[in-house]
C-alpha cells in the first residue's frame, strides 16, 4: 500500500485532517500524520518510506528530499511554494505542486482588513479616513490580487493593476484599469496591495526608490512574502516620509525597530496569517490530498511548479 505523509508543524484543522485521511483512504493510500514536530530529524525519519508528502509552511529541503527514497510527489497546501527546494525535487524526479486558489479569499479579505485598520490609525484615538474614493493598486493580478480588486471596488475604490503576465483584456473585464509599469502603479495609487511571489527576480524589489513615488498618505499592504521587501531602505524611507504607512501579515526582520520608530504607521502580525481561516485550511488540505491521489493514480501533473 502506498503511503502519504502529512507533515505539519502548524497542524491542519481537525476537519481538514479527517477529510485528507478519507480522500487518501478511499484511494487505497495509507495516511501517516506528523504534527507539531519540533525537530527536523522527525521529518527526515517519517519521510523515509513514503511516496507522497503534504505540507503547509514546512521546509522541504534538499536533505528532506534525499531522505525520502520513495518520494514521487510533494504538495504544498497553499499558493506560495518557496518552502520547497524545487531544484532538489527536480533532480530526484519528485513532482512538486501547490494548491493555487484555495487560500485566495482568506488572503484577500485580510488585505482589505489591513487597509481598513491602517486607514483608521490602527484603531487608536483620532480621526482616520475612508477607503471609498481612494485609489487601490494591485501588484500582480493572480487569484488573490483579482479578489482584492473586486473587494476594493465594493468599497468604492478606484482600482488599478500591474501584471505583465496577465492580459490587458482580462484585467479590464473586471473594471480595473491597467498600469503599464510598476512605477505608474505606485505613483498613481494611495493603497498598493502586494501579491508577487518571492523569486530571485522579486526579492527586495519593493524598495525606497519605488515607495517614495507613492502619493501623500500612501499605504503599502503586504500579504505576499517578507522577502520581496528591501527592509532597510523601506524602513529608512518610512522614517523620512512620515505620511507613508506599511502593514503586513508577516513580521519583517526589522519588526521591533519599525514598531518603535513608526508607531501607528506600521503594523505586522507575528506569524503569517493570510490563510489562517477554517475555510482556507480545509480547502487547501483537501485539494492537496486530491492532487496527490490524482498524481499517484493517473499521473496528473496539474499545478506542478517544478516543470
């Protein structure tokens, strides 16, 4: 019988675990559970004889891949997959996947919530502002970006987007205006919501030179990855431009300094929480399980990310 390991240092919801087990069991696959582990060696031991691996934010390093002699597929239950060593997976003929779209609504709602929170001065005493009538820029118009755009329109915001990989027609059909350059997006929009992945091209690409082009009172919202922010230059700019604000669902390395120096113009959650809803947790887990089954039974490589 084939075996699939569900390795989650931060566990799935109980309903998700039960659903994953049922999907695997119905396909004649044994489910092995490793939750709340604190030592990477536990993962290395458990993965040694499995054909499939399902993770959340757990690191699937080269060491993990090499320890998994029978591994054929690893699925990251979520959209981002920078916790997977894609090169190692490819070298060892392991198909790596993510579950795009399953967490999208949860992340999009959080992005809007962060905008409201910052517009109201993190709910500190004093006069805040409204989102209605403000300009909102979507940096990357994927599953999450599109939902943020639609929610923003519901608030009465004027929405713009920049994404060279999405057609002008597809963006405009949502009633969203297309920006031709990143600079145009940032110089036009009072709020910018980041949805770019962390790649070699995007890491530290959001820097002071870009943010200083934002209008007076501009706010950057990051529910993507902290690695895309050039933290040193952005922190320096935020101290210089006392009208700018920054909010993220994952704390940057300079969290303590930013909190001390920027006050209510800065907010970040201690742990990444964009997908931390019961619905997203269940959706991503079930999707991951079904993708594992489809791959092991039919060779279905939909959502493969290490092509």
